[in-house]
DNA sequence: GCCCTCATGTAATATGTTACATGATTTG
DNA sequence: CAAATCATGTAACATATTACATGAGGGC
């Protein structure tokens, strides 16, 4: 079976939910997958085009004749198969996040402790905001649990985000103490 | 001051250590920064060229006339300034890792629990290997602590890797239990 | 002699971001 | 009626990966 890139699989996956337009796909990823995936319109629209060309989805312009065409995408059988097939494939490798803060800290010897502390503090603050966002999303999903068949899986990925973020926050706290101590 | 991309700053940073050739830079990143950064030769050599063109480093072909030119790069004053300047700049944003496993898990409803469990198990195994690698590197750095001026900063970044990886492993354990329970 | 590591580099390709253009519909 | 949101799309650019080519030197 032909291979596609992650962007394509991500979009195929989203199309199993109720998101059917390019715009809605962007919303979904920004709101619910934002802790492990992101995407831009510059990827979405060309990829949707490709998906249709490949026969993985069909486009159905909204039937309401008065409205300007809102392109709604529906997975074909082939599309569903391609998605299932990819889901089963083993994970190639665990991701390497490119972390700007760690890169700077790695060369921290060339900077004053004061500035390093400031950056760590800022980073910690951002992580805390992120953590709060996750908790919020968790609440939202839990509240209408029955409605959404995917809910339990979404909560698993959120739990990942929360745990890892919490560990990172604790690291910040510890490292801030250590660096402050040094001088 | 002119802006460069992360790849450029990463290489400028590495050049403050004893890595002076393109090959050595690749080694260094693969071995010591691999938990938060990666790079390919296709980036290194063109970037080194740019760095010299911009006057951020000078190239000094190894003096030994018998050997074939081994290009050694040395930061110029301007190079050091550009690096320092970047180190002080605030972090733009906390990274969004693109996590293939979480993407698949998000759509886990469309797969059998058995297969999901298998993938989670594999992922956990890889994380454990990674954790062991970090511990190994930590030992190596700690052992010749006095020698390397950067050691304490390197240990901080390693600690980050260990903490976050540990949290991810614990999440795997928990999630594996939950999913196994479901059926 | 063969394989491995050291060492440099490029070209083709793949992927992703940013900025822009356009216009409808909804909400206050 | 203004502003925000919904909605689609592209072009230029930036970035990164992969595969390949080349060759020296050292160890077995």
C-alpha cells in the first residue's frame, strides 16, 4: 500500500470525527491535538486536494445552493483502509523535540546566571499555562463524555501531555534552585 | 543584529566546545544533544559555509600538509557576539513535539485494543532504552566532571530528558493497564 | 585486501511556515 | 454597520531529509 506523509494521515484521522472542512480540521488540531501535533493551512488545503485525487475522500459541496460552496470531505472506503493500515504500522521512532530552551541552556556557560534564571522562569510560566489549558480541555471532554465515542482515547493523550508537562515544570523548579545556588 | 536560524545558532554553540569539524559537530549533536536536537550533514556543511561567509567563524585547514585538508572552524569575535546575543533572546515558544504514537492513539477507536496495547508496549520499551542511554551519558559526564567547563549545564539538560522520559514511561504503564482493563 | 571510521560535500526531494488575497456570514 | 469569525486558497520562502559520491587512514 502506498505511503503518505504524517500530515495526510493526521487529516484522514480527523475526517473520522465530525470535522469536514479545511477550516474545521485546523480548529480541531489547534484545540485538541495541540499538545502533540500542529498544522498550517498551507499544508491542509493542498493535502486535502491530494486526498481527493488519491480517492481517499470525496468532496461534497454543501447542498444548500444559496451558500457559497463549503467543501465537506468524506472518507471513502479506500481512505478508511489507508488510515487503518497506517494505525497498525509500528512506530518508526520516538520523537526528538527540538527544544530551544535546552539548546540555550546547553551553552549556558556563556551567559550570566541571572539571565539563565530569567529564561527558565519564563519557560516555567509558559509550561504552567499549558498545563492549565490541558486541565481545561480535560474538563470539557469529561463533561460530555457520553457523546463522543473517541473520548477515552483523547483523554489518554491529554494525560500524556499533563504528565510530561508536570515533569518539565518540576525540572524547572529544581534547576532554578540549583542555578540560583551557584552564585 | 541579523537573525539566523536555529541550526546556525546550534552550530555556533557547538563551536565553543572542542568540536571543530563538520563531522565532529554531527557526532556531538548525535551523542550529547540527541534528546533535544538533531541535525543532518545536509544542514551542517551548507551552514558552516554560511557561517564563514558571514564572518562568524574562520576556517583553518589543518596545518599538517601531508593530511588531506581537515577543515577546522573557529568562532570569530563577531561569531561569539552573535551567539551571546541569541542566548539572551527570550524563548519564542515552548516546542510542540509531533508525536506519532499519540496521533495514532488519538484515533485508537479505529483499531483493536490488542494492537494498541502492542504499540504502547513497543513505545514504552523504546523509552526505557532512551532512559538507559541518558543514564549512561550522565555517568560519562560525571566521571570527568572537572575537565569540562560546560559539564553542569549538560547535566541539567540530561536531567530534563530523564525526568520527561520517566513521566512518559509511567504514562505508558498506566495507559497500558487502562486499555487492557477495557476488554 | 576488506571493512570501518573519519571526513566533506551536493542534488533532489520533501516538508513546513508565512504572508497574502479574497469574500461570506455572524454577532454585537 | 463594524468587527470577528468562517472559509478557501496560493506563492514564496525556509527548512530538513535522503541518497549519493568521493576518498583517506587504520585495524584485522
